[in-house]
């Protein structure tokens, strides 16, 4: 075939891809059979060497299994395909179209590949979807914007995606780079599928495994493993992940990272999906995951702001603002807590002496140690830093004998720490209306306990 004459009419960068086909249906070499002038100029500019017709495509384009799948679909099955995707490693956007060509060779298929690469996303191109795909993406967007609990919305969307993929399983896993751990946001499992859900595999090494997913993705926007050949390929490049998938009962996998502002927030994936709908699944999830990632980012930002407004940054326990809100909600009945409720105030003895003699860094370390000991003793309730070196604990439904055991334990643990001495006062509120009185009583008892301490150790007072 006269490829040069055929390509001369294309103004955009265009080439002919040849795909080798085996008798069992697998594909072999994928080459760039010919290219127009725009393509040749681009190769010379980007690769710094002339284009040689018939070269393996990976010598000029980034190797990508999704691109190979598109070439096969177009060359072998006569599909006309279009995709607009981001190339993460190159920070570029690729607008590509593949059109099937007739072939005069039994074991070789051809398709025309026309492409444009830009540094910025084109919103019109991203929105150029089929009616079915656009409907699915719009449905997801509407559900994301609905009022309701965040986890509940994402759970419903995850089930929708599972059904769209006609898969046995779909899940969303978020990563925390600071803590080096993963959390399962939601998952949907087809009844009777036999697939083992991801929560059965979550452990301290899961975060490390998800980082290997990104390495396996490379320059691809997603990973689609649609048959045993693809799974065998995965076993060579990421054997640990392949082993986990096999143990879970996976035969096919589609994985998309949740990218937002050049940061991978997590991943969404489906197991044992309908490979006949691969193109539709890819097109839908490429845009759907963009909106999901945006919503996840907003959710994480709000959680972080909420934490900043309710958590003491030095010690990690709840702050005074959070304490006041809890008391107010409990007194007004907005928050139902069990009564009677124990109130505990704990203050540090000798903090000023530590600050004066050892420095404020040592004083800060003592405050953090105090908070850690309090949280260890009162592990099932919230600990609040009421201000300065004073902490407060509410223990709803706790019996008096249990409280006394905990206070005894608090003193025992404090004795094991350097410079850690607590003054403690307790009181009980039997109704919401008694909470403020119980707090006042516990505070007074704490100061009585503090004075008793300084009576025993007068040399430590105000030093």
C-alpha cells in the first residue's frame, strides 16, 4: 500500500501503525510503518534523530499497554477510536484518533494514528464523550454534589462503577503520604463472586504496595489487564501485586489513580470486569476519576481544617474549642452521652520549674508526654487540653470504682516518667444540667490536690 500518498493529506501529526497478529489472537510487534511530514518533524524535534519507517513504536513513543490495546482494536477489529488523556510523566496532554485500514497481509493489521500533544488540557476535548459515557459521568457528578454523608455518597458511586464495569469487585483506597498508610474509603462486591475484598489484605505494608502500582502505571493514565497474557506480564514487572491479585481471585483488572493537582490521592480499581466494554470503561473512568479525586481532595481539606480547629497541635489531643463545643452540645441535648458522667481535671505540677531549668523545649516534651499518658489511661474517651498545662476528660457511663482504678493507673504511669507529676480532681454529673457544676467541683479538687503536692515538696513550688 502507498502509505506516503495516503498520509500526505493529513495536516496533523499522523502515521500508520502496523500490528503483528498471531494465530491464537495475540499480538506481536507493533511498528510505525510510515509517517507524514508533521510526524517526521516531530520525531526529529523530540527524539533528536530522523524517523525510520518500520521501526518498533517504543523507539519513538512511550511504551504503553493501553495504547497497544487501542492499536490492536483498530487494526484487528476495525474500531474507530478516540481518546484524550494526560501523560503524567511528561506533564502533557495527548489527543489521539485511530482509524482502521484494510490490510493486504494475513498476519498484519494496520491503522492510522493521528495525534496532537499540548502542555495544557482542553476542556472541550475532555467533554467530547459519547452519550452513554456522558450520562454516566453526569450521574456521578450529581451524586457527588448531593447533600449527604461523604462516605455514603462514595459507596453508592462505587457500586455504580462496579455495575458499569460489570465487575466482581470495585474499591477506592486512599493513601496518606505523611503517615505512610492506606485507608479503604469504600468497596462494592458482587454477591456470590468469590472475590476476596481488599480489606482482608490491608496491613502496614499496603502503602508500600500502592507505591509500586504507580511505578507499574509508568506513563499511563490507567492500567487495564484484560486477559491471562496481561496478567502474566504483570507477574514479571510487579510479582508481589500479581500474587495478591491472584490470591484475591482476580482474572482481569482495571486500575485508575485518583490524581488531583499532580498528587496521587489514592486508587480506584475493578476486578474481573467485562472486557468487551473495555473502551467504554476506560473513557468513562478517565473523566469520572477526575471528579472523584476533586471531591476527595475537598473532603480531605475540610477534614484537615476541622482537625486544626479541634485538635491541639502540640499534644495531639482535642483542644479547648472542641471541649467547649462538646460540653455545650451535651448540656443542650444536641449530643447524647451516657449519664452519670465522670469529669476529670488533671494539671501538671512543676512545669514552670522544668521550663526555667531545662528550657521550653523540655517543657513542651513534658506536655506531650502528659497527653500521651492520659490517652493511654483514658483510651476509650476523649482527652482535652483545657489550656496551658491543664487537661480535662469526660468519661460517660463510667462507674466510680473504674474511675478510681484509672486515676491510680495514671499516677503509676506518671511515676515512670521524668518530671511528670499530676494534680487530679474528679466529680460526677448525673444529668446534663450538672455538667458545669461537676467541672467546677473537679477543678477545685484538682487545685486542692496540687496544694497538697507542694506542701509535700515545698522546694518544687514556683521553681
